[in-house]
């Protein structure tokens, strides 16, 4: 009996499999997922008319492009990116459409993710934001961004992963993989050299090849070759005189030629400026142009896009060969097959508690404790019975604003509410504004709903805050920048390194009023801190999204031991940054990167300037001791590997995580090289008293520089040093070795 039931089941299974495979065999090749993707692409292409193909290479609305309904090929729907899924907008307007079911989980800004130095956090970020995008039926997420932090004034630094190409490369790969596991393409942006917002639509960047390959390209290359990104977004700016979205050098020579990118190149919104170059220079999809061929600001101008009727005309006249169009359509079909037409992709989920807690976890791993004299933090609220929270950023909604990354969040916990949630029962929490930044904030028709109007003078506000601070046992100041134009916001840069709204004066006054003070900076950028020696503790809090306040509170009271480290240098003054020292920034439509490879800590090292806070710096509530670094051999063979080991011990009283960093120093070189460059890192968790051995294995790629004349990476035989430390300015151990 058992045998017969079993055989019956097997027969049934075979029958259903057989039926399935016959059904699949009867499908046209392009719909048959069992066939190789390239074959499906050619099949689909062969069925399409010229007009259907041209329709696919440009937008039909603000964020979508047509499919081929006749063939059952769906539309492409894109969404910003990179910190959450943007609210739905009208078909042809930037304004939000007023849907009631599009409130997302806002995740921490990418600077915070980079500050976690934790690849698992990056994978988690990709997974959850990918699930949100998938649920909202988007097949392209416009992010992550990996433009290098060249100047602290860049208004969009908060959307990127810091100043170091190695750190950004390691952190971008898992994000992409996590997103794409959902059948959603990550669209890595903005390729390339989009390092300032001032003049972003016209600035022409001149940079030598070595700097381009060593500093500005590696994260994109890792995204393409290791992350296997399915999409990339061209930048607004120009390089070698050509706009980046239609750039022979960047798109054809490097991206497709050298890196063998097989995904789709999407223009930045309005980044296309010329039909012929858009046709021949590697772009696949045109989005966001404002053109009727003559003017700016036309609505429903889609037929007049550079890659719409003007392209069709050239094709019909035979001036441009259909193969040029086919190249683009192949890439778009590949995108569609990988995403929308993958019947096995998961369904996603949106606005869930699980996503919110993932965001909180990432936030907690990215918050950086910059300074903590006399163990001022964590707040001991069994002693601190009255806590004064001061500062506008303690109450301000931060997910709205900043440009295209602005979000309609399901909810956002402010720092004040986070602190109250956590200790409101045990301690009295009082608040004073301290300064007034802006009264209200709206972006794309979406307002924070906050009216922060306050007509008092700066002095009145400071007085109120100081009087309150004097009555408290502990003061938490929450300030920094915000998402206003001219601060951490797209479209413009900051005017200075300094804090706005008289905050410097306020912080100094608070420091005098109460010695138990924690300064929490909410920003995506370095700021000047003329009061740095007056305050005992400083926390870098970033933009943390939905769970912002809860994450901050957990660090402030010590539920979470801070473990983030800075992904960029805080220069003591603007002049300590190469682009500023050399006076080239912001240029006037022309920008020459005269500082070359000496970006961030590479500049500080070269000139011996002491940053306010160094790249890789971050403290913990416990302490770590580094043992001697040892190597498994003395000489590294050309094609070999070498492993460095170091024991790290938690010498404090509580569990914590340390980010152990390996930098390489080329002792003697035929070309100028940075004093050291980050080549490996590991975040390790250690219980009180515990010791772990951290191992770093490198090969000669970690020793190489880009030789522009050879157009290749070169590692010169000779002496090198491996430097192991807790930050770029805190090298604890080193050891010499040779490349044979
Ligand atoms: C930004 C992109 C963004 C696009 C769509 C552009 O202005 O530069 O990063 O993805 O708009 O919103």
C-alpha cells in the first residue's frame, strides 16, 4: 500500500513537472525562463518595432519608462533611494501624489552605514530597503551613492559612503547584493566625479588618470564587478568636456570596456544634453529631461527627449544605425528579465516593524562617540534625575528635505522623544530650543507638519537654554546641520564649515553652565567645533531615519556601546582640506582636482596637519588593547598572499566592538604615494576581558598604485609596512615586509 501511494505521488509529481515543462517549451523563447538570458533578449528584440524600441529608451513619466504591452513586457519603475522608498509622485510632477499607503521606513543615511564599518549592516540595509522597493513594485532603486567625500562643503555627502575608496568599496557591495536578491536593481550613483553640488549641471572636472582610478572609481568598480550591480546612474557634471551621462571615456571605455558592465546606464534626471552623444556614448535610458527641444520646464515633454523623437528621426533617415538602438534595448531587456520578469523573485514587504528595527540596529552601529572625557557618557540616570535636552535638532523632523532622498516616513522618533521613551519614567526630561533654524520644512509638496516658528532673538533663546541647563543634572545638546538648502541638501553646497544659527555661542554657554554635557551632532558632514575643548563629550549622530531618537537614546544611556568610526576626516579648518587649501574649489564651471590622490586623511598625513577628528576615529564605553602584529612570512611573492595577525583585547568592563584597521605604507616608491592607505578592516565583538585574534590577508593589489602611462596597476618590489590601528591617526602596531 505504502509503495503504491509513493509511486502514485511520484507519478503525480512527474506529471505536473512534465506539464510544466511542456507549457514552458510552448512559450516564446523570451518568456521562457529556462532559456539563457541572452537568447531571450535577442528573441524579444527581434519581435519589437522600431517605435517600441525607441519608447523603451526614455521616460514616460517622472519615474517610469514604457514596456511593450503587446509582448507582455512590463514598464520599468524607479524610485529614490538611497535611504528609503520615495513617496509616489504625480505622473509628470515632482509633487507627492498624496497616496495614503506609501509611508516608508526611513533608514539611516549612507554616511551612518559607512560609519558602522560593518559589512553585515550593509547586507541588512540592502535586504530591507530592497524588500520595501519590491513591495512598492519598483524594479530599480536609485542608490546607493558612492561619490567620494572630497570637500566637507558638498551638500550631498550625507548620501555617500565617505572619503576612502576601500571603505566605500567594501560597504557598497553587500548593499547591492541585498537589494538585488529581491529582484530589484540597485542603480549605483552618480557615475562619476560628482563631488560638489555647486554648478553640478555644468562643472567640468579635470582629474589625472591616477587619481581617477585610485580614488574616484574603485567603489563604482567594486559595485559593478563584485556587487554585480544591474544599473548605474550617470552624473550631472562633465568630465573631459562631455557630460557624464553621455561620456565616451566613463561609459564606453571604462564602464563597459574595462569593467564589462552588462547592466543598464540610466541618466541622472535631466542629465542628458545632446542626442548624438547620448546615442553613441553608452547611455541606455534618459530620465528627467525638461525639454521640448527648445525650452526648459516643459511638461509632458517625453516625446521630445533627446532619445525620443530626435533619435527616431535619425534612425528613420538611416543617419543612425538601428544597431545603436538595439545595444540600449538589449541592456534594458536584461534589466527587465532580471527584475520584473523574474517570476521567482520574492514579494517584498513594506513599513514593517522588522524593517524599522533593522534601521535602528544600523543606526546604533553607525553612531560615533567622538569624545568622552571623564566617562561623561553614558548618562547615569540613577544619578542624573533631571536631564535638559537642548537644541532644535532634538525635535526636528529630518527625513523630509535634502532633495531627492527626502522621505515620507511612516514615523520618525525625534531625539527628544527617544530620550523620553527610554528614561522619561526614571528621570525628568526638560527641553529648550536653544536656537532657531527654520520654521517649517516641506519638500515636493510633503510637509513635516511641524510649525517651529519662534520669534525670539538668539540671545533670548540662549539665555533660556542656559538657565534650564543650570537646573539640570545632565545636559544633552542636539544640534548640527539640517536638510535645508545650503546645508546637507542636494542642489547646493554649504557656505562654510561652521555651524549655523549661533550654535557655537550656545554650546560654549552650555559648557559653562553645566559640566555634565553631551553634544550630539546631527549631520552628514564634518563641522567646525571651536568649542571642542570646552565640552567633555561629543557624539556624531548622522541622519538616522525612522528610529533616530531611540537609537540615539540607547547609545546615550549605554544600552548600546557605541562602535561606529568616522568614514571621513573632520578637518580642524577648511584650509586643512586639499581642495580648499589649493583654492580650486568650487571653481567656476571648471574644477581641477589639483590635490590629486591626497584626499581626506591622505592629505592630512602628507602635510602633517592634525584633524579635529581623524578618519577611522571612534570611541567606545570600553577600551581595547592591541598586541603585537605578526606576519606569517617576511616576503610576499608576486602572486602570493601574506597574512597579518593581531590580538585585540577588551580591557574594559563591558562588551564592545572594535574596528581594527590595516593600512599599508609603501616605504620607497618611484611615485609619490600617500603615507598610508586603508587596505583591510574588521569589526570584532569582544566581551569584557576577552581577546581575539584578528587576521588580515592581502595580496599585491593592496600594494599597487595606478600607473597612468601603463594604464595598469603596478606593485613595485621592495619594502612595505603594515600598520594596524584604531584609526588613521592612532596606529598601534606595525611590521615591515617585502614584495619580492
Ligand atoms: C538626483 C538623483 C535622483 C534623481 C531622481 C536627481 O536630481 O541627482 O540622485 O535619483 O534626481 O530623483
